[in-house]
C-alpha cells in the first residue's frame, strides 16, 4: 500500500542510496535489488501510485520516478562492480599460495652399485651385438641342472646347493639355466644363430661371509652359430675386458671344468689395481678371476634344439658382485645387500 509519504521522491532517493551504500556483499546487493528495482520493488510500486495523484502532477511525477529508477539502477551497477572487485581480491588473498617458499626437498635416488656395474657390463656386450635375454629366477631342476648335462646324481651339483620350492622347482643357481631357454626361444628349432647376454640374480645355499652371499648377480653370455670357435670366445672376452678396463687390459685363459662346456676355461684379467705387480686384492698373483667359460657342450646344444654336428657355441658366466667390490674398494659383500643408506648414498 502506498501512502502519501512514500510519494516523497527525495526521501525515497536518500533512503535507497543509503541502503545501497550499506550493501557490502553480493548477497546484500541482491537484497537491495529485490527491494528497490525488481518488478516487486519500490520504484514499480511508486509508478503504480501515479493514478492516485492529481492529474496535473502525474506527468512530472512519472518523469521523476523514471529518473529515480534509472539513477538507482546505474548506481546499483557501479556498486556491484566495486563489490565484485573487492570480493575477488578477498578470495585471491584467501587462496593465495606463497610461490616464493622453497619447496619441500625430494631426496634424489641413486642406482645401486651392482646396478651401475651391471649396466656397464651389458652396455659393452650390447655394443658387440649381444641382446639381453631375461629368464626366470624360479627354475625347474631340468633347466638349472638336467638339460645342462648335470643329471640328478652329478657331483657338480654339490657345489650349487640352492633353495627348493618343491621337488621340481628351485631358485636358479646360475644364469646358465637360461641358456636352454634362449636357444629354444630364439633358435627357431636349431635353425637360427643366437647371440645373447642373460643378466640377473642367482641364489645358492651358502654360508654368508665377507665373500659369499646367498644371492648374487651374474651375467651369462651365449653365442651359437655354424662356425663358432674357441678363438671367438677369447676375442669377445678380450674385447670386453678392454672396453671395460682400458685398451691395455690383458686376459688369461686357464683350463677348467664345467659339465655344460667342453672344453672349459677360467678367464682371468690382469689385476686392475696393481697392473700385475701384485697387491692385496689379487693376493700377490697379478691376476683377478673374471669368469667361467667354454664351448657349449654338444649335449647342451642338442637340448637347445641344435644339431651339434652343424652348430657350435660358446658360453661364459661372470659374477657381478666381485667386480663391484673391486671397483669401489668395498671389503664385505654383505654391505651390498644390507640396505644401509650410508653405503648407498655414496653412489649418488
Ligand atoms: N654357470 C657357471 C657358474 O655359475 C659359469 C659358466 C657359465 C661357466 C657359462 C661356463 C659357461 O659357475
């Protein structure tokens, strides 16, 4: 209901502007709009009250009401901009992140020394055209022993006692277990040559001492072809030693025995520490044991799917930990598996 007082436009204007000034949030502004400018608001009601004025005042009053409406509307928009800007600034301040704060340090990891040496070794063989072939750590008795010419009661098994999962499955004692798998998988039934290195952990039931652990890494090499000779084995190993230890490096082959190679050799390198003069590391001999090797035994070739009358191969297997201990002058193999950060952090 409009009373004559309401029609006092000057009073209405000052009330409205006061209310607008007091509105200091989006919500308060909304309320102002509903009260004054919306179709249900005061200015609309004033326009409706025109009819109750004396006829001669109506035109002037209508004009004034319209002017009031327009003024309030434009003040309302101005005010809304101010409030919006202020509210945005407040939100930005509240949600601000200090990007100049130093970040939380993220400790950088490092490769284990065994991994470092392993990578180097594999890299050298890959440069010579060998590819990497991975085979399972859990092996069958056959792959680990039987097919490598070590039948159940072969005395050579005594040197490689291991951990058995059941009557047939065991943890491999050497990467040689992968030889048969590589020949069978890559040899295409004895029709294609094979040139692979097989890296990985091996396991043996050993007393743990400064020099032996129940787990250790080996890298196996296997090359099968139609005209492979002992001199090829020697050439590859010499090249390997020179790429890894320097162009002057020498190697030495000594006769040995493995059931799965014939003939078999142990391969030594000139001591990398004393250059052959004799020191603590080489026990005054001037030489360091590097690996076991030999020409793949005909029985093993046959088990791999090859006709031993047509195909030959050489194989070698080396322990990685020994090189790691020598390279970094670590005196106890147990450090390598102790997960002691004081050791590991030195390889960052
Ligand atoms: N598998 C043998 C070992 O663990 C090493 C070896 C590999 C010897 C290949 C000859 C050929 O002692």
